[in-house]
């Protein structure tokens, strides 16, 4: 083998080694060797939950970057995110650590935020929210199991007792045993009642078995409904009358709300009262006629004289009769 062939082989192996080295580096660096570096964002959490450098950053399920590094900053952990230059993240977007499966790696998930919001600048801090991971879920499940076990234990103690006192079953058994005679009597009474009902005895039995009584009850209910309807109509009419009175319509409304009519009524009542007072005091012709006995006696005497004069008319002529009557009266 000449020197030219050896040189060619060595050069070929060198080129293949460089290619293999480049492929390996591209694979390990996520294919970002010749890509735009983009910009960085800072996401702070209480715990990064197994998040590590190189884990993906996704928005709406699409990879837009990776975790550049992780660090402690005081009492919290921070993840520095390397975001692609063409990926714009809204200023109100929220980042969270998402578990990619029970055995998968975690990644940073970012929501889309509000449309039209200003994008985050290089080096800005993105809002974050805490999501439960598998460890938290398993811990909660363990706590739930303990609580469920305690509840079942307490339920079992309630049913079976705790050794110091009987449980629910024992108490129920004691109640049934102590009241067996009463229970038997009650069952017998119920059986007698149902038998009477089936035979149509008693008011309830007749109501159940007698169609005529049932029809009468239905008719009574119908009459009650009719009466209620009439009462409702009466109330409606009364309300209409009251409304008319309030609006000053009709004689009663005029009397209640017409001030002139009310004044006339007051004057009339006053006049009637005045007349009655005068009559009671014997004032005026009618008052004297009612209260003066002399006028009454005079009228009685005149009537008696007229009576005697009429008796004498039968025995006298016309002229004599006139003279008799005048003489009797005057």
C-alpha cells in the first residue's frame, strides 16, 4: 500500500470522525448549534420538581425552547428558559411544571395568554402557577386512604361497639327484644285496622269502599270550590266598589271625597239637630203641639163640643143647626 492510499484513508477516517462528533453534539444540544439563540425568561417556583437543564419548554403543546439552567434564588428555585426568537409569549401568560407521564420527564408548559397582550422582553420574569405532581398526588392518595381507614374503623365501632358498650346492632336487638310485646300488639292492631278498611267499616273504610260516599265527597269539594269562587268574585266586586269610592265615583264616593257634599251634609245634620232641640224645648207651633198639654186639652174640648153640636143637628133645621153649632163652639 503506497503513501497516497494511506493518506486518503486517514483523511477519510478524520472526516468521518468530525461528522460523527458533529452529529453527537447536535443531538446532545437539541439541534441548536447553528440556530438563533433567541431570548431568556425567568420562571420562579417553590420547587422545580425534578426539572433539569435541557428539558423542553412548550406552548400549546409545541416546543418553543428549553431549560437553559436551574438555580436557587433566596427561598425559591428559578428556571432560566431559552425561548426561540420567533416565539412571542404574552405578558400575562402563565408557566407551570407539567409531568409528561408517570415515567416521563417534566417540562415547562406555557399557556397562550391574552390575545393582543404585549410580549415579554428578554430577561423578563414570567408568571407561574403550581400544579400537583405525581409525588403530591400519591401523598394525597395516602392521606385519603388513612382518613378512609379511620372512617371505616369508626363506622365499624359504631355498628359493633368498642367493648365498653354495645354497638348499633346490639342496641337495636335490645330495643326489639324489650318491645317485642308492643311490636306484636301494634302489628295486630294494624292488621285489624286494615281488615276493617277492606270490609268498608268506619268512616275511612266507607270512604275507600263506598262509591256513593266518594261521589258525595267530590261533590262537597266542588261546592267548596264554587263557594270559594263566589267569595273571590265578591271580594273582587268589593275591591271594585272600594276603588270607585276612593276615586270619588258614585254617591258614597262623592259623600266621602266631595268636600262640598260633606259640608252640606254637616249643615243638614246641624239643622236637624237644631229642629229636634226646638221640638224638645216646645218652641214653635209643632213644639208647642207636642209639648203643651193646654193645646191638647183645648182641642179635645173643641172636638167634644163639635160632637154635641152634630148630635143636635138631627132635630133642627138648617138655620137652627148653624146657630146650634156656633153656640156650641163659641
